[in-house]
């Protein structure tokens, strides 16, 4: 199974990449993530991290199903790529690539594309995972990063750089 999900964001690619590449903060930034915890940190900056996201079942009641996995993850700043290799969980063997790319002028902004490649042994399982795991969670993740980046992009640089507690 190969699937893609994308979103356009009215913010610069550098800002979007800065938000998205910090997977250790995902549980703080993304309300549907209960955990993003580093298990191992390599000398090259690569991480092995455990993730728990809530897949909404009855959104109006706030009920969701916890979905867990462990990924090797790293980023490629020169090309603004995020990479994930799922190594534990029902999605073991899934490769995920985030592409964070500038949109052409005059529109400007950023397009984020998340690609999922998954070839499980069980026939039909990939389609199930894509429908009930990949798309709902990735879609919410993209929508949240869009909201965050666009909100931050509207803050004037002078205010964005100001300390929250000035020195006394």
C-alpha cells in the first residue's frame, strides 16, 4: 500500500519544518497524541520513539481508541524531510516520509505531503490500516500543524522574538 495525504499551509516552509521535526514535543503540540517519548537517541540525532495517538471513535463524546507504535525517526533539514520507520506495533514495517515543500509564487506558503508505504503479510490489512489509522491520525496531525504554523506566521517578528518574562 502506498498512500499520500497533503495539506497547504499559509506559512513559510522553515516554520512548518521547525514545528513538525520536533517529534519529542508532538504530545504537547498535538491534542490527539497522548505520548511521544524518546526511547533511544543516536549520536547522529536519529531517535527511536514511542508514540500513542488517539483515533477518534465518537468525537462528540471525546472517545477515542489509543493506537501505539515505535518508530526510528530522523529528519533531513536540507530537503525538509521527516522520516519514520515503524519498528514495533501493528504497523511494523511501515515507512513514512514527510515532504515539506514551498508552494510557487504568487500563492506562496507550504505544501506538506505525508507518504505511507506499508506491505504487511496479511492481505487486506494495509487497506484497513490506511482507512482506520493512517488517514485519520495523519489528517488530524496535518490540520493541527496547519493551525499552529498559520497562527505563528501572523505574529510580527518583533513580538515572536520577545521574551515572555523580561529580565528584572
